[in-house]
C-alpha cells in the first residue's frame, strides 16, 4: 500500500515536544521569561528522535518561529532534520509593556548576519494580534515590529508568514504600502470571511487552512474557502494547537492529524484529498522556492529544465 505523503506549512515542533513531555518551559523561554531549564541533552536528543518518528510520512514541514530566543532553540533541536524548514520572525505576542524594540531589532539583525541558515525559507510568524494587544501603546508597538519584519523580508527577498487576529483591516492597510511583498505572503491559520479573502487575493496573497475549518460555526470561513481558488490555498496544523474535530480524543494536535483538515477541505471543494495535498504542495513550493531546491524529487511539479539538469 502506498502511504500518503504529507506536508505541513505551519507547525511548532518544540511546543509539540513540550506537550508530549520532552523538555520544559519552552514556551516561557520563547517569550523571554526564563530558561528552558531541566532540558538536558538526553531529553533534547530523544525529543528530536521523537519528531523524526512523528514526521515519518511527511515530506517537509515549515517550523514557525516567534522570537529570536525561540529561533535559537528550534535551530538547535531540529537543524539536523532535513524535512524541517525554518521561519525566522517575531510574533506580535512578544510585544509587551516596556518592550525594548531597538535592542530586539538589533539582536535579530545580528542573528540574521551570523547564522548561515541552510533551511531558512521565510520570515515569520509576524503580524498583528489585537486580542493580545488591548492598549493603544501595545498596538502601536505591534505595528512597528510588524513593519520592521516586512522590511527584513523584502531586504532578504524571503516570503512572509503572517499571524493575524482581530486586526484584519489594519493588517491589509499596512500590506498595501509594501508592493514588494504582494504575492509573497501567506496568512497562516486563516479564519476570516469572504471579504477578508478578497482583500488578500487582491494582493495576490496565500492562505493556509488548519484544524479550525473542521469545527462547527465556521459558515463564513467555509464560504470564503469555497470562493478561494485552489492556487492560493495551503494546509497546516499549527500543532500542537488546534486539534481537528475528528481527533478531539487527544488534547495535543499531532502532525498526522493534517489528514482530517485535508479531508474537510476536499469535501468543501468537491475534490479528492490527494488533489488538496498536491495543490498545497505546489503552492508551498511556489511561495517557498527553497523547499524545491532542497528536495529535488518533488514530482510532478519539476520543470523541464530541472529534469534535464
Ligand atoms: Zn503558529
């Protein structure tokens, strides 16, 4: 029997390990609140082995990053796994009262210069989250941070992976000011409506759909997905978060649960699951060309020239 070959355009492998009992305090460390203490080398190497096992049917995954400390951690944990492609970026959640923006941006630019990151495929996850930022001061800081990340992406000619919650109109207004990023961004875990989608498509953006599409009360989201061309859709888990409805017996979202999301999208689009996987992979390679460069065997989407090389 041929096994389904999967992929995932948005995952947090270190947080998945933490939820599965490997490593401690990763999440606190990521947000600058302490060190990942108690994480001895055995735990880390066992954890990396566990991830290889969980990704046995995956061709590639895109590991999100939410802060520079997070990047140091995930890079150490997963750099030897050829299936893991990395994003580097700063989630709007890291902004809090007293956040030292200048020092942070300086640290990030040093990191980008110092590390020759073989599988760095994009900048992310970055964006706006007004569910977290309740004050004008924090909203302003999130905007400054987001704009700095757009500028990094443009400078390095890398695609941008965006997190957006309760801030859609402001997000689109900012993106409109940067034509260089049009067609080169992905709104991860898209949960918006048809109008939101139209605004994204007007800038040639992509969306990634996760487990939320399988939940109840998603009529508006399903409407948007019906309307969206397959050329702009990718799949993700955002694991360990957002367990699909069919897998609710487990509190942790495992990478293989992407299959539940894929079947739901197939049902909405009246296509086969394999079609959804093929479109998503094709779109991922288009947005993140590094994935194809590092995996020469991503048939059937190789160009004639590549085959003849
Ligand atoms: Zn995420």
